[in-house]
C-alpha cells in the first residue's frame, strides 16, 4: 500500500487517491526520515549512478535533516522514474520493517 503512495508522489507528483494529498505524503516522508535512512538512500542512488555528484553535494550541504530530505524529494522529481522507484523501494523497506 505504501509503495503505491510513494510511487505516485515521486513519479507522478500527486496522490494515488483521496486518502493522502501530495503535501500529506511529503510530510509523511519528512517525519519518518532519519539521518541513517537519508544517508542510505543517497548511497544507493550514488552506487546505482542515479544521483549526480553535484546533486549529492547540494543535498548534503543543507544543515538540517528536514532541509536535506526536502532537497532529496525535490531532486528526485527531476531525476526520472528509475531514481524515483529506487527511493520508493528503499523507503518502503523501512516502512515495512517498522510495521
């Protein structure tokens, strides 16, 4: 279930249904992000050559976790479907482990 919400947030830039708006989903991502999760996401994206070094450096230059997470979300919207799907998969794995 979470996978389809993340999928639509990142790939289509909207919500799958009326349960969660785009802003609510963005807030869900922001509130559930940790430094470890963000660093893991960045490592995976870099390892798969989906995140250019300049974008990585820009994201990591922000002083707070919230700002770094916002930068990642905004950057993923422009990186394409494969990058978005990678982020979706990694975040879904964390959410499934939490449940």
